[in-house]
C-alpha cells in the first residue's frame, strides 16, 4: 500500500485541530490514537516521528479492515485508493457505502468512479480538498 498517497491528502499537524467536520484531529488526519483514545483539542503536540508511527499503525488497521469487507480481487493501487477513502470517511461509512457494494459486485464497473465523487462534503459543505482527493482516489483506482 502506498502510505504517501494517503498522507499527502491528509496533511500533517503536530498539534490537535478541528477538521472541517468539527472533529478533533492530530498527525496525519488521526481522530484517535493507536490505543483507542479519542483526540481532544487539549492534547499535547506530537513529534513528526510520532505522527508517522501513529499514521502507519492506524492506516494498516484500515487496510486490514477494508480487505475484510472487499470480496473482489483488487490490485495494489485499488487497495490504496479505497483504504484512503475509508481512512477519510471512516469504516462505518465505507461499510454501508454503495462504493463498497459496487466494488464487490464488479470491481471494473465504471460507476465506481461516480461513487467516489459523492463523498465531497464535510460538515454539510462541499470542499475542494475532498473533491481533489476523490478525483485522485478514482484515478488511482482505475489506473492500469
């Protein structure tokens, strides 16, 4: 899996902040720590090394969770694309998404691209950053 692809879209903050969905976040888009504790705005800053370690551990958990739900055979790029998606929207949203359903029905269905494009809102607002991320995920998913 290409961790850099996900990290690039998440960005890095060593101090806790509120993401556009108003959720306390730290590091590379982490809303909780590897021990399961939720991030709060009162948390101490972390180092870049801690952020990288935390990101890789949590991204691996997402990859494993994604692979448990995907029944279709996918290539590495497709796995990175949908892990990036799940990492961003959360596993609960990924599991109930039409995106997952379409991937499992036919991983080559071009309508999958339209499913990525639906997930561009945070806090009720359409965000250019999410539009760009979904475009990148879609391109990576369909890259041969």
